[in-house]
C-alpha cells in the first residue's frame, strides 16, 4: 500500500472537522480536505474570523489557524475530493431511525449508503475507505458490498476507526488519546492509517482489531460510560429520600480502584449525540439476534436517563406549589454539556418541554447556543406548534436579563461562568421566594442558602 498523501473526509461536523484539523496539523505533508454539501457550514469553516467556526471546542481555533490553507482545506466539491484522495473518511450523521423497521432504535444508514455510492461512482483508483461515523456491527460488510458492486473495478479496503472524543475536550482528546482503534482485514491498509496517527500518537496506544470488534467497541464504550451515569443518577433519587448525599456516596465508591471516580457525577441526565443513539443501536442489534435479556438490560440505561429528566422537571413543579403556569423560569444553559455548542439530546430540551406543557414562561441563556438552535430543538419534538414555542420561550444574550424577575433559576449546563455570577444581585431582582434548581450540582449550596435562596440539588 502506497503512503497516504491525500486524505478526504466526507462530513464537516463535530467529528470530521476537529479530527481532520488535528490530523492536518500533525501531518503537514499530507493534504487533508474536508467536504460537506452544507455550503453555510463550509463557509463557516473557511471564515477568516476563527471565532465563527461552526463547531465550538476550546483550542480548535488555534489548530485550524495553523493548518488551514497550508494542508487543510474545506470545500463543497465532494467529487473532486473523492477523486484525488488516497484515503477517504466517512464522517456523516447516523441518526436513530424515525421511520420503518427499527424506528426509534436502529441507526439510519441512508447517509452512509449515499456516501458509498458516490465514492463508487467517482473513484478511478484504489481507495482506503475509513468508517469514522458510529455504526452498527457489520456495516463495513454493506459498505464493501456497495463499493465492489457499483464501482469501476477499483479495489476498496474498508477500515473502522471509531472516534472516542468527549465534546468540550475534543482537541485535548485528539492530541493525547487514550487509544486509537483501527479495525480492518487488509494489513497494508491498516498500516497506512497507523502511519497517519503515528505522526503524534505512540505506537503502543494504536490498537488494531478485526472490523467487527472495532465497530462494536465504540457502541460498548459509550454504553458503559452512560451506564455509570444512569447508575449514579438512580442512586441520587435514593439519596434524596434517605438523607444521604450522592456526592459523598460517589466519592466513597470512587476511591475503590476497581470502580474509579469518573462518570459518577449525578445530574439531570446525560445528553449528546452518542450515548442514547449508541445504546439504542446496541439494543436493536441485540433484539435482532433475539438476545432479549441483553437488550432489556441496556435499554434500562436509557429509561433511567429519561426518568431523571422528568423527575427534575416534576421537582420544579411540585416545589413551586404544584403550578408553573405563567411563572418565569430562567434556564442557565442549553448545550448538553459545557465547552460545546452542541445541543443534541440535551437534558434542557426535555426539561423545558415538560415545563412548557404546564404553560411555564421559560427564558433561556446559554453562552454558546444561538436562539435559532434552541427553537429548532423544541420544534423538532413536535409537542406544540412553533408559534407556541416562541410564545412561551424567550432567548436572551445576558444571564442577568434571563434571571431578572424570575420565580426560579434552573441550571441545566455546567458552564463555569454560572458559579461566578453576582448571586446577591440576582436575588434582589427575583421573585420571592427565590428558587434555584441545580441540575448539575454546580453552585455553592451554603452561599445560596445564606443569600436566602430556596436551593435544590439532585441527590441531596
């Protein structure tokens, strides 16, 4: 296999953009082109002002600034990039199906298939095709089938290279990964991708497996992490009724080297594009093989997460005298976690939806999420008309404006800046009694109680 000189990535989203930017940064002699049909997204990646990149990740602006125009390019010319590439990464969206067989659980692979057909139609020379999107087990088989049967007699080598990025720390994770996983059947193709990563990743951290192990490992990694979050969230409810403190319980069990302290932070629930989608995918795969007990086990992780969001919203309603109709509730945060502008499956969406059913007046402030995205998230649920969403929800650019005159504040994202607000000043402008519902256990309980807030945090 010849050395890779030109890489193309189809998909300029949260995975493709940052991953390819770091690959280009660390491989200055390799030309990396990221393509996407979304012209506005590509224009944002090419914007001279690096503050306008479509993906917000700490440190990403510096990486893009270093490599863009040197050996990193963003384009809408997909065919040209495919034709020129030695290696093609597929990094397109694989959402959960909303129709047909597997609706609500299976991954929708229509975008993957469209990519495969486009690669097959354009390619004139042998290509290495790398699955970067999170995919069900044995998707590579379908990819290979499409490429081999609709191509131009070209040899395609399929590799699986799942991403293990945590949004908010994606650049750090890319620069210093725990491991890079590469699954494949062709040793030369595997070695070609190993060499790309070896530019900065120690060889002992680059794991090679067969295709199916690599595809499944990604789903299982996310399932295990989500399982820990749902487990501690289940205990948080028990803590509230027994007088225990979930933080103290988490610290006690986290000291056990067999358990460890990570992903034991009780909260209003996990979000993001991966955890729920990947577990549902795992459930669907298990059910398709009639592994009912396996499917039921993993599905419970999702059910617990949904319960935690509903429970938080219900706690707000019950505490505020069983009605939030017409009451001004300030949401601090809409992104699914801090240091990202990604809102996919954010707990805030579902907590808001529950409160809006009760005709609450929700005012949202998030430092990185624009108003149009917040309304888009609510409209997508289809719970009420877009007009009603805009009647009941207001989005503001200033946190003090969101909190002024509020009956309650609800912390839905753990942005660090929320801790530094002038809560004494905020208290003066809020209705009495002034409620704070801390869904991320972020704020200082003692200080807020001293100021006269009625403070609620999960698991206490």
